[in-house]
C-alpha cells in the first residue's frame, strides 16, 4: 500500500445532511496536509480520464484552418475521446470570430415573434469536433438577442487592456420568455440527435451557462434556477439519456461561488416548480465541483469544472 500526501484538497460542497463534520469557515484549507491511502494491488473499476478536456471562448475558430489543425493535434494527445467546451453556441451574430466573442445565429424571430432556427454555424463547430473523434461539452448559452430581457448593447468589441467587465452585454441576461428558451433547447438537442445519431449524442455532456455567479449571468440565482428547470425539461424531452450539467461556477473555494452552488443544489432537492409535471422528468443528479491550478509557461491558469449527471429515479 502506498501513502500519498496531498496539499490543498478541495472539499465537495454538501447540503447539511451530507456531512456532520464541517470545517469552520475561518479555518485555512489551502495548506492543510491530507493523506490518502491507495492500495495499488486492489482494482476497484475503470478510471475515466476526465482530464482529456479543452475549452475556449471563441467557437468560430473551430472550423477555420488553424483551428482545425489545433483540434487535430489535441485529439491525438489522448487515447480516449477528448471533450471540447466552447462558449457562445447560441449567441446571436454572423459567425465572425473575435477575442472573447463568438456567435452562431441559431435563434432569431420573424416579424410576428415566431422562432426561427438556423443550425448551419453550430453544425460546423460540432462537425469539427465529431469528425476527429472528439466529444462536445455542449454549453447551452448564451442568450440570443431576440430572447434577451436587455438586448442592447449586445455585441461587444473587447480587446486586451479594456475592462473585462465590458464583455458582459445583452447575451448575459435572462430570457423574456422561458417557454421559448426551453423550445430552443429542445429543438437544438433534437437536431443534434437527428444529425449525429442518438448513440453518439448520448456520449456528450450538456451544461447550462458558464460561471453564473459572476458577470456571465446578469439574472438572479433564482432566475438561473428557473432557467435550469426549463432547460432540464427540454433536454430530456429530446433525449432522455442525455447527461446534463451545470451551473459551472467559478472555483468553490470562493465563498460566493460556494453559496451559489449550495443554493442551486438545494433548489434541485426542494425547489423545482416543474418537478410534478406529467412528462416524468426532473433534475436528479450527482454533482462534482472541483478546481485545478496548473502552470502553463509560467502563467497561472485557473480551470473550474463541475458537472451534474442526471439519473432517473435518484435524488440528492
């Protein structure tokens, strides 16, 4: 048996029933030694390589020549499928790539306010992944201009040196119609199943939004929870076996992120106003938040990853 000392182990957030022994909020957590006992002679099951994952803000680079070259190189790094997570898959625009920006124009409305769906750009993005044996972490976001409660200004033109907060524009706001948002999600998932096949899409990960505890979401936590309810219903109406996650907050070592996660989990246990709907789906899942701080060429890089896996008949 080998003993592995670790520093700075992040604790998974729990509801009160999850643990009776909780460290005081003021106690240090980043330097406390933790000892894990590992019996290397005793196999307990497969260990999926959750680290085979890359992400970036600008989805439209994915199908450009240099983007495709990079994706090919990244796919070759792992013996198992590499997951790719990008932002702006539902953002309104002409598909022009720019720093901290991207768009697909997947959703618009006609003069009478009727939805119009256009999957051409988002298909090019996912085709670039799937054709290389990669898997999307399909991020459901951000808010289309026609659905945003505050659409102006919408397109930003951020560049290095500008305040980072300037990127948070009309795409970061809640929908003015949750039913239309839910139908958009349903139509997109159903389209993916028709294009790539149910067996393939069942291996993907779906998640709602990015870091809603900071400026990426200009609504309240309650509004995010409501968005999640509609999203979960739509995803599983289109594909009952889909793996849906979120809310992908910033690292839970920050008390505001921890509070956001805890509130979200509590909502999933007790607060889902759609729980009693007749189609039989409700958000029931396991949640795994974690954070790593690798060093890349001397620069600290923060990476937060958490996903919830929906399982029929299971409760937190």
